[in-house]
C-alpha cells in the first residue's frame, strides 16, 4: 500500500496472538503516497501492521487492502456474518 511512498512499515504476522483488540482502529492512506510520515509516527511501531506482498508488486489496491484487513479483524473477533 505505501511501498511507492518509501514509508517505513513494520510487519506483524499473526502467530497465535490477536491482530486486533477492542478499541483498535485502522487508518489507511492514499495508494499514491500512503500516510504522511508525521501522522504515521503518532502510532507506536509495535501497533502498525503491513500486509505481506510479493517482492515484485508495487502496491495493493486500497479497497482490496481494506477488505482484507476488515475480514481478518472480523474473523479474529468471531463475526458470524449477516442474515
């Protein structure tokens, strides 16, 4: 998502610990440049996440990225779906 902006990103893999907790929020920046560095730095490095990508991919589409993150948050919080 922010690869083209030269943003420093931190990878957290879900290895038996929750990726999201009650009260967490997700902040997404524009595909073209990511979050402004000053804004990004307001979040502690240990609380930032990055979706792993193939090395030859420049970025992920923002709407696809949001869908992946929201789905994973729902999954980890036991969301059963609608209907």
